[in-house]
């Protein structure tokens, strides 16, 4: 995904909070800021299935979420990392 603006790994801690563990941005000046849509993250974690969306702002699964709109998300690929539990 050479043209990706950013990529990251987020894990859930014991309290159920999402904690960033790794991040990479195309532009080095954006690497200090993790901006993600909790709406999409919550959806992926609840469904336990990956999402590929070519236009997240118009995707019915996210009900025009404010975070998707604010972040100007377009193409997104999100996959949950699952263990045996």
C-alpha cells in the first residue's frame, strides 16, 4: 500500500481502551498524531471481520459518522487481530 496516508496497530488493554502500539504515516510530520475513527474501529471489533471501503464517507455501515467526516476518510482497510479467546 505504497500510497497509503497512514497505517497503525491499535490494541485493546485490560480496561477495554484502545491503545496505539505502532503507527506509520506517509509524511513524517504526521507521525506524531494518531487520528482514527472510533466508529469504524468499534464496528470491526464488534463484527470481528475486516472492512474494505472505497469511500468511507458514503458507506452505510458508518451512518455518516462525524469522525469519518472530520478525518476525511476515503479508502480504508481495517482488520481485527484476534486470539483464540
